[in-house]
């Protein structure tokens, strides 16, 4: 067999392997055993989630407005999380467009795993907050059910390979913040917790409009979106407690800048625009960081 024929043969074999992996939705990101254990944990979580939903549906008319709002937002968040979980596990095998979009944004299966892990973290934060609110209302059963779900999401997150290693950001070589719609990006990624108007949910999630954590030094809100935030934080004279997940695997540098510029523009006053390059530079400075920030660290 001549050199040209050998090259053609190898190319054919490579294409067969590539398309076979696309069709099965599988990868070497997780072993079969890891995949089986994660799916078993996810199936168990579904039973607890259905029980929680049944509890909310029976009490919808008596829920306070703030809890009713969070209950609705949690359902929307759950749908997004579930779609990401299924994508990672290869459940959406017929959806080749999603795979093409992922590859176009520089996303391999390892990054998809980090993205799903961020959704798990976001669900943990939501259920923790709802548990605290039920606790304050002396609704122990509902508080316990939300805590259990938060714990289950935490357990699944720990099952993801390499989840505590740094993840690269999605590629955005052709994007600039001013070309994107910061309002739409905010609605898609942030409104489920911080409200459609970015003014927060009383006693649960802090406002972002006119927040010193958004309008202050540029690096602070960038670091929060890159790595998350954990613990107590004071916003406009009120103390909030909880966890905000990282968005590093879900948002490109241009998207992060666009969201933050939108929030700064909506706040009273004039604040310098955050550029895509400033997000990239901040990411490089803290490239080895995997833990969420505390408010004390951000103020140092």
C-alpha cells in the first residue's frame, strides 16, 4: 500500500471513530462505572424533586409572594439544569446541533462537565435559600426536603471528574461585549435568582442594580462571575447568606463583560466599561483558583 493510500485509510478510520462517538454521545470523560453511578444518583434525586413539587403544588395558594416567585424560578432553573445533565450524559443523541455549537465555542466534554457542575451548584444555592426561608416560617418538612435536594446536587457535583480543576472559558474570538445584548444575557443566566429587573428577591438574593459589588472596582464583579461567591455579603445595608456559583464554563469573556456592563449602565451614576480583554486578564491572574470568593477576600 503506498503512502497516499495509507493516509486515506487512516483518515477514513479517524472519521469512523469520530462519527461513532458523536452518534453514541459517549466520550472518555467518564468511565462506564462513573456514568452509571452518576445517573443512579440523578434518578434518586428525581424522586425527591417530584415529592417537593407535590408539596409546593398543594400549598401554592398559601405561599408568600417571595417564596412563590422562587418556586417558579426554581422550575425554570431545573429545566436548564436537566438539559445540561442530559447533554453531558449523552441523552440528547439526536441533537447534533448542540454538539456542533459546543465545538464551535471550544467546548469539549470536559468543559460540558464543568458547565453541568455549575448548574448543580446553582441548584444547590436555590434549594439552600428556600430551605432557610421555610425554616424561618417554621415549615420544617419543606426545609428538610430542600436541604436534602441541595445535598444530593452537591454529591453529584463531587462525582464529576476533574470538577475541582480549573476550566477554560468558552471561546469568543469573534465576539465583543458591545456586539452582544447584555439584557438578554442577564435574563438567560441571572434573572432566575436576582429577578427580572435585577433588583433581587427580598431576604433571598441580593439586588445587582446599584450594588457596590457590581459598580465598584472592575475586577470584583468579574471575579465573582468567574469563580462564584460564598458566605455572608452586605448589599445596600442588608446581609445575605448563600452561595453563588461560577459561570466560567457557561459564559465567554465577552458575555461576562456584556452582562456586567448592562448592570453598570442600569445603575445610577457613570462607571467605566469592562472590556473582554479585562475579563481574560483577570482570568489569567486567578487561573489556578477553583474555590468561590468570600466578601472579605474581595475587599482585600
